[in-house]
């Protein structure tokens, strides 16, 4: 079917627009993820290593659990005007929603690694039947990249969604990286629209 030029190209009288957005929730999530990876990667900015070194062993372990074990629960899927607004979203979400985000991502990854096989979608109960079943399921999606110690801990929280929600909220709200972003006042504006000529 032929396509009209106007559907392929910008009309002559159109002015292209440029959108730049400040994303505090995404920024904090990425910062905390960098802190979780500070021991195993080089080349990050010095603040990452300095901040990680200032964290207690318990803070580092908890941050690692939340940012790796619950990555898909804490990854923002929308824009938020501030990091506290994102924390409020997490605090008011149904606890099972956070668990389901993690398990849905794992199911999608397993299906992708199996070539999109049309096998029946496993139930959450089947995945969480016991810790060994859970770890075997993770290996289907992530192969040998599964960090067993973290995922064993994560499993216990996935069985108790209210405890998962509390862990995530406490960890994100008390981290130094999050505190820095919480002090940033964007005046409610996170998007800058600029029309270029």
C-alpha cells in the first residue's frame, strides 16, 4: 500500500520539538544501582566509590538486596515530579503489586530466553512453591547470572509482600543518595519543552 509523503516526513510548516525531562526517581534508582555494583565494576565517578565505602556493611547488603533482588519492583515505570513522590507511590501501592512486578519480569525473561515458547504461563504460586523451584525458575531466565545468596533472601520477601514493601520503602527513604535527591526542589516542573527552529 502506498504511503503519503506527509506520513513519512514532517510537513514543511512543522516545527520540530525537543523535550528534555528531569527524572528524579529514575536518577535515584540508577544511583543506588551503581552503589550496589561498586565492588564489581570500575570506571564509575568517584562519588560512587566514596559513598559505597561510607555505607555500613548492613546498609550495603540491604541496598544490594533491594537493587538487585527487587530491581523490577523499584524500577520506576513512569515519571514522578520528585523522589518523595515516587516513595509515596511505592508506599501506597498494593504490596502484591510490587511482588507481581518482579515475578512478571522474571516470567517475561524466561519466555524470552526460551525463544518465546508458547508454554502456559506459570502461576506465581508455582514459581514460589519452594526456594529451589524459585532458583531453578530464575536460572531459566538469567542462566548462571543468578546471585544465589541474594535470591534466597529475596525469596523470603516475595512470600511476604507487606514485608517486601516495607523493606523497599525503608531502604530507599534512608539512603544517602536518595536524601540528596529529596532535597532537590524542581518547583513541580520536570519537563522542559523547547521548540527548535
